[in-house]
């Protein structure tokens, strides 16, 4: 039996509808919700991704404020935009699109972001809140994965989740989120990476597998326990083609699986919108 597709596009559409209702309620009170983006350089995938975020804002009734700097921008010029967005009351939350061009101190720039406006949920202050299970913006891709699994009633609580990848944007925060006592979480979580011995054997013990290593085709059918849920969160590029960490024939073994396109990506963008409207609600 073929695996059930975890349709991120469909679930993200429901999240956007929820966000649009919340934006409309704030508008009725005279409050405008705004998302900001800071893009440095002319990286094609980053430009397309930022454009999609602005289109999402328009769909749900938010304003969007975009600032694009050339790849020659200095550290001081980028930090000046960050300071301006921190002070701009029309921008409830914003992001600095990564990767940044070589020569810029990425850590220093991200630390300059006001944690209350950190739409990605990756500022150390907000990651600390995640560690403590305290309220705060959740990292978007991890939050989107949890939302997607819950939407399809994938059993997570008390189950074994294996995350392949320990990166700051997905693997590490997702492990904290899934292990916490939150609805749809409370799992036993193992974090591995491509340098781990017996990787396949460890992955085969999982009820839920999240591949977030950024290595195309890393997860093969023989690595999956029959009926397990498989989320392809890691991607890489071959020319203009987006590749998944999960081979497509894994769907012949898995019980649930994300499609190569339309799985985790739309959920990440939907969580950006949710974090933005929550920031506006907190400010109000």
C-alpha cells in the first residue's frame, strides 16, 4: 500500500486562513500587521523565497516591508537596516534571509535582531525559551513539521522519532520541540547525523523519521520501518532542480511521507505568518 502523502500545501492553506481571520480581527481594532524581510545580495533561490513570503502576506491581509541590499553591502549597512526594523512600529516581526554573502558576520547581525520581532524563532533568547518550554516564537520549520504531523494524526506522543541532521534551523530545535510536553510532541527523540556509525540501523528503529541533513537521496527504503512516517525536511540543489533527502521510493514502505515539493516548505512559510500575527497580538 502506498504511503499517505503529508500535503503541506493543504495544511498551510488552513493555517493561512486562520492567520487571515486573526489579521482581520486586529484590523477591526485599527491594528495593522506587518512582516519585514532583509535580503542581502542577488541569490536566486533566496530572492524567490522572499518573494513568496511577500505574496503570502498579501493573501492574508498583512503588509510586507522588504529591504534588499547589494552583495557589496557592509556590515554597518546591514546592521543599520536591522536597527531600523527594530524601531519600526509598522514591522511586527522580520527576518534576515540566509545565507548572507561572505565577509559579513552572520552571528552578529542575527544577535542584533530584537527577540520580540524574531519571526524565525532562532534568536538565542527565543531558543532559550524553547529549551525552557516557555512562551515565545517557535522556529518555523520545526513548528511546521509538528503541525503537519498532527494534521494527519501521525502518532508522535510516546513514540520514537529519529532526526537526521543537527542544524540550527531544523534538527536541534526540532529535537527540543518534539521532546517537550506539548500537544503533538512528548516523543522519545534521537538526533543523528551522516557521520554516525550504523546510521541505517538507528533510523530503522524510528516510528517517525525527519531527514534534515541536506544530502540528496540519503534516506532509502531499506532504512525505514514499515509504516513509519517520513518527513523530508532537508533539501539540496542540482542546477535548478530541488532535491530531497528522501528517495521517492521510500513511499512504498512508509505509512506517511512528504512529497518532494509541497511538504515542509509551505508549512515553514505558514509558520512565519503565524509568528508575525502572534507578535502583533502581543504588541497590542
